[in-house]
């Protein structure tokens, strides 16, 4: 019965994975190729003849200028008033439309108007105009424009890390809302010559479109926007160091802004727009899973800072990671629940103890750094910690962890040890000697150095950080006793090989996953560390002949 349930779960996991990949491929095709007909995957209805078409209004040999203004005004209805009250901060002349994917960058020092410095207001905006070459005409029907705020009232984030020996040197209050300046503006424009039928225009880009009539067809102005995924919390810097804001306190006099404008494809704009609205839903109160600001920033970084090809590979790797991790946990639970105490002889008990300790300390450490850790990584660590604790109950007894728990009566009742149990006890004893004589003193030195020279939020953060480094260092040693037992017994029959196969596949996927998904540095090192152990285990699996289970 248990075997049937295991097979059903495996098939269900593979079906869910296949459905997920099919959905992702279909979504990518819809976003990047909206006018392409693909049978079964992305079918399109037959288009009648003489259908009204939407074409881009800028046609070769069109040339355009780029101008960016900073203004206190929120609109430019009156061109004369706008130009009189605005400051030109960036200008690029005469670019040809034939270059579909241009890239321009600049580092600007934008002065904050005197009025804003005194009133502590946030009404400062950047306007980008891309128009036909020549004198600026804000009433030109071919004008492409976009607006972005440069200032905002936000909660000031205070870094509470400090030297525990010297004490807290930070005097700023947390939870204070002060004016912030944006240090990054990432403008994007779509110069591709895409054509759409009148009734097949993608609805998600309609709010960004400006259309004009041209004969029986319609022409649209190139899409221009500030990518909302480019700006994260770290790109907003406080403009005052005061704990409280009042009209008597002046703001900083300028904002250092990294400005860029690049040409992109329509698919990239639609993908970013799709992800942005999805992230907004995750932050809403009605969302089933509430994402924090740090989680939102992590997803923004994962999408915007990676090229589309790498992003697609990463999404596939994440799906494979979840599939193999689920299958590994399923096989692990199935193996350990079906084996008796006698059938588990040859399993290193010291490795089991360190596995449990490592899993729970790692979970506590990531919880302490939950602002830097992705929620998926945190959830996976929680499941792994519970499974490791359950596995330990199948192998360990009280006297294995605490020698004083062994009574004389129980000691006299112990049966003679077989080959596997004897080898296991010898290897565990050697491992304990190396841990207590060599590793523990080194970790004590590291703890002292970390306390004196590194910064931590509290003594609890210091304790968790040192504990995790200690456990990872010792765990690297503790993962070898099982390999040594396998070598001396010339077999790996006592291990859940199917689960280890899935772990072997998962660990290499984790290498790519760790490079993209935000997580603490120590977790990244731990992911790369597992590769060596799994390579040795696979070598033993292939080298040692499989033999039937023998009684000890």
C-alpha cells in the first residue's frame, strides 16, 4: 500500500511539473510573440481581409532627440510655463530610428529646489521626452514621453549592526518617515516595428499606448516608460539625518542619480509589466501569501538584473529544484519509515546528530536574516529541519546523544555488535576525537574574532552566526564518516540511494539557483560544499557491488 502511495505521489509531482512548464512556455510565447499562431499551444483565429492595422508612427528615416527635465510640476499642459519652471538635465541629439536597441547612460547630480529643501515636500518629478529632431514641441503628435517621481516620503531604514564590544553607535530612530531621493532612473523604449490587427492589440500595453489615425489604419507612438522593477529599496536614500521632520530642518541640496535609456523588445516590456502587477498583488492585503518588501526586492532583482535567456534557464532550474527536492523528501520518508532498527546498522550516528543540529541552526539563522532570505528558501529549510529531526528518532537513542542516559541495566542487555555496528561505532569515535581536539578550538577562536571585529545586530545574531559557521565547518567533517563506513563495508546498501540520486541532481541545480536567488553568503558556500560529497558518494555507488541484506 505504501509503495502505491509513493508511486502516485511521484506521478502527481511529475504531472504538476509538466503542467507548470507548459504554462510557462505558453506565457512566454504570448508575451514575446503575441501575433504568432502556434497550433494547440497558442492558436489565433483567422484574420479577415482589409482589417484595420496598428503600425508604429516613427518610420525611417525618422530622427529623434532625447531630453530630460526636472520639475515641480506634475504635468506639462502649458509648454511655456513648464519650460520656465523646469530644468533641462540631460540632452541627446539626432538619433536614427534604424538603431532599434540603443543604450544611453549618464550620472547626474540633480539639485533640489530651494522650496523643496525648506518645505520637506516630495513633489519633484523627472520628465523624459523623445521627439523628432529639432526644437522641443510638447504638442507634437509624434512625441513620446514618460514621467517618474524623484522624491518620496518613506520610512527610513536604519542598519542596526554594530560592534557588540564598543556598543551601539547608531542614534537615529527607526520607524521615522522622511523624504527620500531616487538614485536610479531606468527608462526603456520600444522601437521595434510591430504590427497588430485592430482587435488583437495586447490589452496589457493599452495604458501605455498613444494612437493616432493615419488613413484607414492607425499608428501608435513608441512605448516609453520607467521600468518599475529597476528601482528597489536600496535606490531610495534619505535626504535628512534628523529623527523628526519639521519646516526648520533643511533637506540635502542634491540627489545623485544614475540615468539610463535603452531600447528593448516588446516582449521584455510586457514581461516586466506582468511581473510588476503580479508583485503588487502579492503585497496587497487580500493576497493569500504576504511577501515582505525584501522578498519583493529579491524578485525584482532576479528579473531585471538577468537577461531573458538566463531568466528562462533560472525559472526552469527552480522548477526542477522543487521537483527533485519533493521527490527526495518523499523517498527519504519512504525509506526511513520502512526500515527497522536492525536494518539501519551502518548509518553514522554522529552524522545524524550533526545533520539535525545543522538543519535547525541553519533554519534559525535564516529566520534571523529573513529580510535577506527568499521565502521559498526559508520554507525549504523548515521542511528539511522537520524531516531531519524525524529521521533522527529512527536511529538515535538517548544514550547516543547523552552518555549519562545509559543505565547499567541497559548496558548489560546490549546484544553483541555485528560488523556494521562495530565499524559504525569505531568511525563515530574517530570523528568525535577530531571534532573535540581540533575543530572546537578553531571555532572558539573564530567566535572571539567575530565578536571583536565584526558587526552584529545583537548577541543572539552573533550566536546564531557563529553557530552556523561552526556547524557548517563540522558538518563538512561529519559528512565523511558515512563515506568512510561505506568504504570499509564495501557497500552503500544501508543508504536511501533513490533519495540520494535526487539530492545529487538537486545539488547541481542549487549551484545555479544560489547564484540568482538572494540568500546569506554562508548558505551559498554550503550549497557548493555539498557537490564534493555527492561526487564521492556516486563514485562509491558505482564501484561497490550491490549485495543482499545480511543480518548482523
